[in-house]
C-alpha cells in the first residue's frame, strides 16, 4: 500500500476540528505543508461571533453548533 493512499485516509475536515484556537492552528498548519499558520487578528462580527483572521489569508469563526467554518 502506498504512503499516499494511507495519508489520503487520514484527511480531516474543518468541521471536525475541536472548537479551540490551538486545534485550528494545528489543523491549518498541517494542511499548509507544515508551515505554521497563526492568528494575525481577531474581531467580533455583528452577531457576536469571534472572527479569527489567520496568516493563510482566511477568516474563521464557529457556527451555531460550535464547529469551525470559513467566513
């Protein structure tokens, strides 16, 4: 069995990541070929959700169920 096949089965979705900032950072860093992703800014939207702007250029927040999503 090839290594690529094994890695493919280890995929994790953003919505499966634990609802902590550290877990998000670990997930994003892993998906960025090991190059560290960090929080560059955070703010709160009009609904009161905390928005995390990350160094990969995307913003993330938790949905009503506490799962991460891109905003």
